[in-house]
C-alpha cells in the first residue's frame, strides 16, 4: 500500500503581556526566547487523511479543539475527527484556558481567539506537502534527563520534588519512561523528509517570563542543524505526569534556558 505523508508548521507565538500558563501564581510574558509553533503530520492512504496537530502549549481545552477541527474540515476537507489535536505541555507558553485568565487578560483572550486559525495553517501546509514516503521506525533510550518527581520519604509520606540531597528521601515512588520513539520519513528521491519523536518528560525546565517551547524546541533545532537533509521535526510528549527534569542528586538540574538547551541537545543525540 502506498502512503503519502505531509508536514507543516505555523507560528503561534503570542504577543508580550499575555498571561502565561503552568504555575499557581500569575506571570505575564516579558520576552520571547524562542517561537512557539503548531506542527502537523498527515497520512493519506488514498481513501482517508488522518494525522496529528501538536502545539507548543501547556494544554488545549475542548472548546479550542472543537474550533480547530471545524476549521480543518472547512479549509481542507479533512474530517476534523481524523486529526489528533494535542499540546507539548510547555510551561512557558500562554494561558490556554479562558476561565483561568485573570482580570486584565484582554491580550491573552485576543490571542486565544486567533489561535485556532493560526494552528490550522499547519494542517493546510501539511496537506499541500503530501507525497509518497518510506516510513521507518526506531527506538532509542535516554535516562539521563528525566526523573520521577515523587519520592518515598522516611516519615512514610510521598513528596514531590523534596529538594536536593534531602536526607529523608528513600527512593523514587515510581518509574520514568526512557524510551525515545522515532519515525523517519524518506521521500522518493532518498532525502530524509521528516522525523517524528516522542519522549516523556515535563516541559518545565525554564520558568521565568520568557516565551519558549522548552527542550523540545531545542531538540528540533539541533536535529535540523546536525542532519544534512534538514528534516522537518515534529514531536509529542508521552506519559509525563510524574516525570520532570529535577535530579535530587545533582545541584545542576535547575530551571534555566541553558538546562533546557542541554536537555534538548542530549535528546537529539
């Protein structure tokens, strides 16, 4: 069976001053460290087109997903329900849930209103990019950058990120998933067209008030720099709920752009 595959991206970076998501305290964006994107990957078997639209955001409410799928159907003819719409879970992006936007959040609401149109542009570009490809699958492992954040303590409790070299730590309360799932797509001319990468770890390595796609963005840029064919890179997060970047045995695992870059480049290999 011949399968066509297409890829596309669109910029979804908000303006400065928007409220940011991910923390219990309010933050407004003061700068853009690196842009946020919606990235689409489509598969066409000749009868059905389906795929993924992944956005550099913390999450997406069902309201926005419904709008996006409606626009996909309207603008591309692809059934909206055939597209898995998801987010990377970066903690340095805009607030995406209208009911969580504080008073004075007009700029955030304005961005949220425009966001579906911006995101769907990635799907339009991916549809226009459809072509026959050879698909290969591989697995790698990376266990140096992710850590279970819940720890069993000597007093019988379980604590989240209990601190560097806390003497009361017994052991992690659960595992991580070190598997790096990879799909590669090669066009008929033999050129590496794209890579899809899946890894499980919170995107909360930066903190602060600068917009950033976090380590996944660094990983994508690193892969494109290193590989001669400059492939399109799309990524999704795995089961990252209790997995983050904080190593309680190391003083160097702190929130910073430098650590985020190190994680992304380590993941890129």
